[in-house]
């Protein structure tokens, strides 16, 4: 993914203005297959898989859902900001071996702060409960009460960054534009959380119950489906078919309506016609997103020697196959190795795919710049 600037740059990519569109979603030229793929992607798995395993089971099965899932989800807008707005700054001020680590430390610190802010909105600030697997009565557990807020903030950040092409913020200095994009996303998320989401308060907890029209689990599943459309169109297919529309106003309008509408319609089909629960929809959609990021980022340009139409079809089929394999494998681990209940198993599969595997892929490619392996962008 050619989105990074040289190590040692005092500002993002060594420039004060960003390109008109995010490089990740810019159409590639025909015949752009990387000679380093798939070897480079396979090498990347040596780092991606251990990080994903740590995020998936670092606090145990159910413990990882309750503690790590909120922290990782709240970190994702910061990951997007550093990767696609700041182009890995401030890590680019350091040599490549330290760049990704420095950015990751910044993301972790920000994730704790944002999770605490989400906890305060859910009830009150309760630092002990941020890292407690079983906080008990009188506390404010962050899962599941804060997850709709975190999911909204992330999906809106991606919507602004990729679907909306960052317009008009990309005209600004990257160090200013990125935080503004995250702030807008958070503002939308807070309004939605306080007015739309239904939140149930666990017995004895200090979580504030809210009677919005949309249950948190339903909103969460719909947001993950919107994320799946975002990944397919703007990571895997690099902006196609919207990039073919010359008028920015028409292009962005069509893109926003298609992605958001696609997520809503997909939820209705999966829920009302197929009878899947919101937790199962989230799990399956999370596997699709993880598979899409693996092919769209980790194995980027592997099939670039094919014609664009054939490449898109091949990638979609490959992603569907890998997503199915992930869903079956992760479900088996949840059921047979962890002995989780069916609902908790679905929650863990969604966490393992979205917050573990997908996040580890982004961290390795977009934040760590594929270190320590050769980066085609450098």
C-alpha cells in the first residue's frame, strides 16, 4: 500500500498537502502485479497472525471480548488517522525499525483515553472497570454498552476518509485534517449513541439504560456490514465503480448512498429473510472484512497482471472463500476449544476477525509499513 512517506519526514509524507484521493482507494493501472507477491504477504503473516492471536485470546475467550474488544474498537479511528491522514507520522520521524512501534504506542494510549470517554458517556468514568474482566455491581463495564459508540466512530471515520475521499478536509494540512475527521466522526457517534441506540443496563451496574429505537446489537451488525461494503469497494476494488464517475458531487453522493444503503439492505436480508441473529451477522461480516483486508492490503497487487474486471471477480471469490474458512475455523475454536455459549461464541468470532485479524493486518501494512520485510513503497 503506497501510502507512506520516507522515514525521517518531519511531517506526513514530507508534504503539507495530501493527494486528492487516498492512495489506498485510487485505481491501479493494468499489469501492476507486484513481483514480490505473494511471498511478501506470506512473510507478513509471520507478524500478523501472532498479533491477531494475542488480541483474540490475550485475556481469555470471554475476557478478550469484554476488555480488549472495546479498547481495540475505540483505537480504530486513530489507526485510520495515522495511516491514511498522517501517513504514519509521527513514526516517520524515526528509522523504519522504530516507526511502527512508536505509532502503535500512540494508538494504545489514545485508545485508553477514548475508551474512558466512551465509558463516561455510558455511565460514568470508572478506570478500574476498563481492564477488569468481571467488574461486578456498581461499576461501568465497557462491553457491550460502549460498543455502538465505538463502532459508529470508526465507521464514520472510514466513511469520511475512504468513501468521501476525505473531501474537503484533504485540502488542509494533514496534521489538522486528520483530527478534524476523527472529531466529526465522534460528534456523529455521540449524537447517534445518545438519541438512536437502545442500551440495556446490566443488573447492578452503573450503565445508563437508554430507550433509543435501535438495539445496540442491531446497530452494531449494520455498522459491520457497512464496513464490509467499505472494504470491498474502497480497499479491494480501489474505489471501483465510483472512480469512473468524473463529477465529484455525483461520485461521492452515489458512493455514500450505495455503501450505507448496502449495509442496511444487507442486514434486512440476513436478518429477516435468512433469520440470522445480529451477533451471527456481525461474526460473518467480520470474517468478510478480515479476508478483504488480507487480500486488499497484505497481498496487495498479487493479481494485478489480470484485467481489472477479472481481478475484481477473482478477488471477490477469494475473499468469500477465505471468509467462509475463517468463520468455520473460528467458530470451531470458540465451540470446541473455548467451550463458549452460542451467543458468546458469535461475539468472540466477530472480535477475533474484526478486532484481532483485521486490525493486525492494518497495523502491519499501514502503520508498521511491513517492517521488517521489504516495503514496495520505499
